[in-house]
C-alpha cells in the first residue's frame, strides 16, 4: 500500500486542546493520561458522516517529528476502516515499564483519516476500499503519569517560576508534570506560543526562555488541565 509512506507528512497538522474532529471523524478525547497502574486504555472514534467511509491510520511517536513507532505503547488496531454513522475503539497497550518513576513522560497519538470508497465500489488501483482522496490528520498528547507524585496536576500548573534572563524571561517548571500553556502574558505582552517549536509546553524540572524584557514583572498564564479545559494563574518575574 504505497499511500502509507505518505502519511507522516500530514500528521504534523496540529496538537488539539479540545476533543478533535477530523473531517467527519470525532475522537472522544482531547488528551490521554496513562497512569503507571494502567495496562491499557481505550479511545472512541466516531464517523459522523452519513455516507463517507474512512480508513483510519494510528501510530504513537516519542516526538512530533519522529516516526509513528516506539517501544513503550502499542495502538491496536493500527489500521482499520470505519463505516458511515458508526464507531470504533482504539486500544492503547503499554508494552514496557521502563519509564521514569519520578516525572511524567509524553508521547503523541497520531490519527490520520483517509476518505475511501464505499464497500463494493469498483477498485482498479489496488487501494484499500477504493479511490484515495485527500487525507487529514491530527495529534493528541499521551502523558504517562507515575503513581504517588508529590502534588496534583492542578497544583503543578500554578507553580511556574519566572525570572529575568538578559533580554528574555526564563519560565521554570519545578514540578514532575508537563505544563501545557494556552496563553502566556508578561507585563501585558502576549507571548507567542508555538506547539511545533515546543514553546507551548514546559517539561518536568525544565525551563523555556521567551524573548521579552520584563518591567514590573507581572505575569499571567493559562494552562491546560487533564480534561482539556484551561485554568488561569498569576505570578511575578523575579
């Protein structure tokens, strides 16, 4: 199936903050929280179209730029057809327990929806289900969360530390959680956040630098919680 080699180009279209819809395909999750005690999780996918079937390709990667494969998680089925007005489940299984136990790890669930022909349609091109049309895709974050972390995810979102660093502001995350930012404002200036460049998410015990000169040092940030909603916090630049 030659088209499979072209899927990776489309998978980088976006990271979702709300339950995603890919064309007529709806995914019943905005992010996946996989705790250390979980052996598997299931994600619902619905085809809301009344007449268009889709071929769904699923993969899990360790970064936005990596290929859709890793040794920790396995999605199944990885390739399946979903008929109009129907639903299916993706089961994500954990194959390894080698992840850090003192902090979260992040992976990316890549879902590609490919419009395809109706069952029984004449197919002379050896493509699955008929004529291949334009495919669309999206990506959900998958967080692996160890048990017994010393604080909750909501508490962690409010613990960012801001400090001056030359002509920029350093935002440090002293917690074991990934903090995903929806908005960051420093001294009334809205700071651009870029998913692809990695500036919208701060890793555990790490920091990001943002090119802005702080005056009075007032800051406000909106972080994304486990349910895809947002919560606002305030602080100062020291």
